[in-house]
C-alpha cells in the first residue's frame, strides 16, 4: 500500500504543479478548474491512505499553506490563484511539508524578484523601473482624486509568477527526500 501511496502522491502533485506553473506563466492566473479538483482529491488521498491522522495533517497543512498566502493576498502582495494553488497543494503535503514549501518558495521568489528588479534597473534605469513597478494611480481629468487601478494594470506590475517557486520548492524537496532521505517524504 505504501508503494501505491507514493505513486499517487508523486503523479498527482507533479502533474498539478506542472499544470499550475504553466498556467501561471502563460495566463498570469491559476483557474479554479485546476485547484478545486486537486483540493478535493487531497482530502480523498489523505483519508484513503492515512485515515483520520492524515485528514488532520492535511487540515493543518491547509491552514499553513492557504492561511499564510491568504494574508499576503489580503494585504495586496499576492494573487488569489497563488492562495488556491498552495491551499490545494498543502492538503496533499501536510503540515510540515507545507511549512517547508512556503519558506523555500518565499526565499526563491525573493531572490527571483531581486534579480529581475536589479536587471530592470541596469537595463532600463531606475526611473523607468520605478514607473513600471510602483502603483501610483493616475488622477482623473480635472479631479484631484486618483482612480482605482485596473486588474490589467496590477498584472502588468507583477514581477514574477509565484507558482514556479512553489513548484520548484516542492520538486526539490521530493528529490532531496528520495535521494537523501531528508526531509522525510510525506508518505513515510
């Protein structure tokens, strides 16, 4: 049964993270039709292979994965698709792995963002980079108030898609767990 569990886990998690990464890179969003089935499949996976302890671990993982990114989304620093992506993935990963993936992916996206901003500053200059990345709003004609930023304008300011760092963190941990036995794989 442990072999079946590992195969189901690796196939579903790899396929999901690949699809989410592709969707996020191409469309800058992650659709519900991808995240919701994975979310519900995670509960089935946990229940079938790990019973009540697995369901509890999946729930704690969801609180970590969804919870942290939900707070980031609420303050305006992340996308709703990223919240759903990590929420669904965290049910599969459980508590400990959700923390690992969140910390590593946050580090990766930080390094990526610093690199992209640094490259933009070197190639386009500080003023052009600032203009592109900062949401300043624009006053409406004849008024002093600033109009609300559109979704397209917000998306044009995005530095990097977050699905890729989440996926790279997940894949890296799986490879480390398989080849080095650290961290312990979720199904062990």
